[in-house]
């Protein structure tokens, strides 16, 4: 799939008018989204936005108050469909008395495969010792078990809730590589996270949830054109007076000797053109917090729902 535009394809994950209420609390309100074959859809939002509730409804762990959810043309509660789904939850709860190999073998039998060498390869890739008891594993290693069981049967749909939480950066890269491989093989991936750089790196499209409402949906390509960026430009000499005045897209400038810290809304092209030839030795990008980057979308979503 071309990252710059979403082309409608066969829909493998669908959420149609999903509303979920817990007493007086509305966790998700009239949510609509679809994930096509060969697509990674990043579901973004702060804690409490409704991401996990949406995933739990998709997997049949909870029933919608209103609306419908679908996976692979049916429901994830159906055993033949469930065997084609891979899931990593935000909270990994496993039987502490089992050895990793026994648990993974059990999952493999439920799904009609795969053979142990395939599972062992995944364990090796994630540096997971399958001979150990789950109760002896760290939080990060328990998450590795969840990741192996989610990927080992080459699922047609992956539903991932903060899958890299607690993993070191190298292992995070390995997990993202596994996700991309499934996307490239034609799987549908719903990837829930509150970490913007990670989702920006991997997703084709994203949806932004705030208080259970989808306030914005777009391709990563389009969002990069409007996202706010914080850049630090380090010059060989002091920043020339007036150099960064009235630059298109630059909304904030702080100069300290040979360093300029700027905030750019949208494209940095005008800024790059302005500083060309002024001996910029280094440009450092500082990733914004999710809520800061998408504040305008969140605020607009609140206005629409007041």
C-alpha cells in the first residue's frame, strides 16, 4: 500500500456505530472505523480515551451497548475466526505455574499449528527462554510470551494494545518489524498506543480518540503536513540577527547564541530555505508528547461534542 493515500480494500476489521457504556460512564461513543487487508491502523489517544474498550469489544470480551463489531467477516468469538487472529493485550496475565514452552504449545494446538521450530525461531528472535516458568519471568519477558503467541500462527488480523510497553528499544524495533511483515503479507493490523513516534513510524492511517469519540482520522502522510515540530538548529557561529523572523510555518523562536529552538507548524521547507548557507551544523528534532501534538484535534473534538 502507498503510504500517502488510503485505497479502499477488503475490510477485515470493522467497527460500526460502537457505543459502550458502563453505568453512567460512556467509554466509547458512536465509533466507526475500518481496517483493510494489508493496512496498519494506529488507534491513538491518552489513557482513558477508549482504545482498550474498543479492542475488548472487537475481541468479544465485552458486549457493545450499541452498534456492531466484526473481524474477518464474522465475530472474534467464533473459534475458526479466533484462530486467525493474533492479540496482545495491554495487561499480560498468564498462568505463572506453566513453562513458556508448554503454554505456547497449547496455543499452537488450539490453532492447528504451527510446529515448534517456528515458535522457537520467534523465541530466539525476542531472546525468550521457553524452558523457564512464567512466574520466573520479568514483566518484559512475559510480554514477549504474549507477542510470540500472537504472531506464531501468521494471523490474518493482529489486534495489538501497547505491544512494546516494557521492552528495550532493540526489542521494540524487532516487534515493529514483525508487525510490518504481517502487514506486507496482507494482514489487517489494529495498533493501539499513546506513543506518537512509534505509531507515526509504523501506521498507514491513524484515528485519534478522545473521551471515547473519534475526533480525527487521516493518513500519516497527510498528518505530517500539519503536525507541529520542535526543532533545535545548531549553527557554527551565533545565529544572525533577524534570520528567523517571519518564516512561513514558524510559530515560536528562542535564540541562545549559536542555537535556535523553533516550533514549526506543518512543513519545514521554508525554514530550511531560510537557513541554507548559514552553516547549520546540526538539526535535532524533539518529539512532542501526543496530547501536545494533537491538542488542536482534541480541542476541536470537544467543541463538536458540547
